[in-house]
């Protein structure tokens, strides 16, 4: 009987570790592609699995140095996106928006995790007021509606990434949550969104 319990325990730990290492995939969610070398390409919406997928990338490809953010339109899980941003910085990875690439909303937050950050001449970086589901199904989309705790969290992560916390104010004033403001090159430089 003891042998059966031990075998069951070992199997349970094995199944748990395999499931923990596998990240869920949802249609349209973040896809991480690595074809060898030091570069990985990301595209899709961050739907709560960004940190898991980046940890798997780091575990399976220890030589990664650069993330190409090809098309990251945003996030539906700001807590996971903030964790993923911190993970990118901890790994010391660089982030790049390539020619004709596009990042917006929470995709910008992930981009800011890069130690060195580059946006190609035809790359796009879009910002707007943050939003979250509110009572009655409406969005809290104006700067005055956003809860103070959420504002503090954004300012803290910007500070941790070496970005002026006033970047938060720029974003929420640039466009409402239902719209987007595509940053100019001078704005990217003014707010240190790019480092090169």
C-alpha cells in the first residue's frame, strides 16, 4: 500500500509539473515564435499567459537576447502583463518593434520591459486611457474614472522600468480608452519609450 501511495504521489507531482510548464492557448492570444538564435518574435493579445510563455521561452532558449514585438494590440490581463514586463527586464532582454510592426495599450507596457528599446521608422506605438470593466458593464475610461490603485500600479511599474511616471498622464490624456493615439518619434524620445 505504501508503494502505491508513493507511486501516486510521484505521478501527481509529475502531472503537476508538466501542466505548470504548459501554457494555455486562446485564439488570438500571444504567440511566441523562436526559430533558433538569439531572437524571438511575439504577436497577439496578451490574455493572461504572457508570463508563462516568456518563462517557457527563457527555459527552453537560454540564449535569447531580443524580443521582436511584431503585433501586440493590447492585453486583457494587466496583472499578468505587468509580471511579464518585469520578467523581460529581469532577463535583460531587448525589445524591438520592427518595420511595419505595431504595439498598443498593454503591448506598450510589455515593450517597456526591454533594457534597450527600438522602434523602426515605420513601426507604430499606440497609447490611450486605460480601461477596465466597471459596474453595470460600462468601461471606466476617462482619467477621472480610473481607480487610484490602478493609477498607482502603473506609476510604480513605469518608475521600476526607468520611465517618468508622468508617462501615465500622457497616455490617459492622449486618447480615450475607445480610441488610440499613435506616438510620434519626438514623443517616443521625450518619454524615453525608445532608448536607441
